[in-house]
C-alpha cells in the first residue's frame, strides 16, 4: 500500500486584532466630529495629521520706562584707625565707631536700616630694597551701610557723621522703596502692553488682517539701575556759616520689557 506524501505545513496569518496605534490630537478629533460620520474610518487608517489654525502668529517685543523721583538713599560710612599694635588699632576703632553709630541713630535712622558691611584689620608694611617687608603698625576699618528714608536730610546726616568721627563715606546711591518701585514697574508694564498692541495693529493693518487675540505675554526683563553717586558739593548758606553738603537725588528710570504673541486673522 503506497503512502501518500504529506503536504507542507502552511501557517496562516493570525487574524487576532492588534491594538490600534491610532491617536487623534484634540483639534483633529474636533474636525472629524464636525464632519460627522460621512467619512468612515477603517482599521488601516493612519494617525490623523495636526490641524493648524488659519491664523498667523505675531511675536512682538516692547519696552516702556517709568520715571520716579527717588525716596530713599543708601550711604556707606565708617572709621579707619591706625596704631602700633593690632589691639590698640581695634580698640581705637571701636571707640570712634560707637560715636558714629550713636550719631546715626540720633539722626533718626532705624535699626533695620543700619547694617555692618565689613570689619577689617590689616598690617601696614615698610618696604626696603633687598630686605623683607617689616610690619610698622596695623589699620582697622569698620563700615556700615545706612538707608536714609528722608532724602532732604542726606546732606545734613553726612555732615553730622563726619563731625562725630567718620572718616570714610561712600555714596549716596538713590532708589525707591518697594511699594513705589512696584507701582513704577506696573506703569512700565502697562506702557509696554500698549506699545505691543499698537505695533500688532500696525502689522495687521499692513497685512490686511485683524488682531484676534493675545496668545501669550512674558516679561523679558526689568531694569532699575541705582542712581550713580552724585558729586557732593560744599556750599555756604551765608557768609561765615559752616559748610553744608549739597546732594541732588535727580530721577530714576525703571524699564520693563515684554514679549507678546498675537494671533492675526482675516
């Protein structure tokens, strides 16, 4: 009895459904729903493309500046003393600095507006050719930063500090307190927004379009440089009177830069 040869094994493709990789972005899905069921989606449909808006995005940078008269001044003042030994230099400095700090408080400066900025003690050297440096004494230095919240008193306070024993003064620099500074920056923000809107309207009109909306607003930066140290002049109020330090606060400029994105359309 002849045995029939066996047929080769044929593997049929699996008919079990695979998980669909179809993903619709929100805008594409909204577009499909809008058209209804008119277009049937088959199992072989590919990922739907992103549907972009018909508007045009415009990015505008605008800067505005608000000007204010400063209402606070910062001054650095202190005492430098020298003595043959370190202990004597520090003692002399402490005694003289105590008088300066008392004068600062007597001028109405609050404790919160007085801050020690540095205490230093350094040897003083004598240099001679072909010989090692020799210590000849010591120099002590003590500085404090003070905030003067009444601009009209700056000159008078500086004079009183020097009369009391301060022999080092730097400043003043002029600024605004936090409340006035925030208000000034808000004014600059409003000005920058107005400039950006006007510029967007110009672009839209030129392109035959309209400004639909603001897409985003971001602050590119804020700048409030302190006023540089003014030249302190000495003047005589009248003949024979003691000299008085004259200080002019001038005006501070506070700038704000905004990056604004607009949507333009027909």
